[in-house]
């Protein structure tokens, strides 16, 4: 009988929380909670700070103690608004907010933000049984000193360098390349048929361009995307430049096939030729 009663209590708790739902534009995760609206219920007392109101208006400004972990020393504040008493937003926070609390009766929405915090959020709601609840208190919690992870570095564009540079630096597997003296450019590929680095992409460049200097300045071949729309006025556009003149349908694509078979094939002008090694 005792066990049956415990099961009923556990089921009631699960159903109660299943009836709660929460919303936010900027949250990393949102937890249901109950009880008080104080930030130190959910973080270390020695670090967490709070600004909030127990009588939210349609709009206003929250104020709180100075965050010693941000660069200013003027105290902290943030503007807030409540739409129809049920949808909360805050903006223009003077310090990153680590998490926020919305309270309605005993129900609380614990809105946790990504590392580094946020300075605004919107569409913050507390819904019970599909009905948005009237917000009776708002607390913005800050001061944890979380640092946002650095953004990933911008990928460096892939290039095919000048052969003259690779010969000087011995970066083309020690191959001695003599570029033609007439100044004509040509692309030279290096595949190691018998080596461990078959495609030669880990330690040295896969290809180089002969006579790729213009008035002493190297002009490496830059990677581009033939599928992207070309805009000559967009300097950041990675699309491949449009060909000079109308070449549509006038040329047949050249293919080189190499996959340690051991043979290599090329398709030039529609004719496929293969060589074994």
C-alpha cells in the first residue's frame, strides 16, 4: 500500500511538470522549478548577483549591484517589458546575464543562457497546461564570470602557390621544377604513386603554378565556388569569376582520375585514356 501511494505521488509530480512549458529566444536550456525567485537558490552565493522586480509593470528599468567581473564600475541595470502581463523581454543590459527567473504563483522558469551570458532576450513565457501565466516576478542573475568560447577562426582560403616559391623552400617533395622561360603559366600536380602520402596533401602542396609572378608579385590561384552566383562588386564573394566571352557549351570538361588502383586515367576532349603503374 505504501509503495502504491509513492507511485501515485511520483506520477502526480511528473504530470505536473509535464504540464509546464517555457519559452525564450536566447536560452541554452530552460528548467522548471518551484519556490523562491532568488538567484542564489541556483548558483554560488559568493558569486551570483541579482536585479529584479516583484511588481513588474508594462515596462521599466531594473537595477542591481556592481558586477566586479565586468569592465565598468557604475552598477548594473537593464530595461524590461511585459506584454499582456505574460510575455517578458529585457534589453540593453549593462552586464551579461547568466540566467533569468520568471515566477508565477509557485511556478518558476529557470532560463539559462550560453557561456558568456546575454544582454537581451525576448518572448520569455511561463505556460501551464497550455495557458500562459501572468508573471508576478522577474529576476536577472549575473556575476558568474563565465567566458564565451572564442569564435572559430576564419578558414584560410586554399591556394595553388607559385612553383618558384616551392622550389626555393624545398616544399614540393624536393622535385626540381624548371618553369618555361617564355613566361607562360602552367599548373603542375604532384601525386606520389608509390609513397605513403598518395594524394600528397598532408605535408606539401598538391600542385603549383609555373610563372605565376606578375611584375615580381606572386599571383597564386585562389579557391573559388563555381556554384555560387558571381558578383564583380562583392569583394568577399567566393564565387569563381565568369569566363571571358561566351564559352557555354563550347568546351568539354577535362577529368583526371587517380585512386591507387593502380592506374591513372584522363578524359580530354571526350576521349578517356588510362595508364597502369
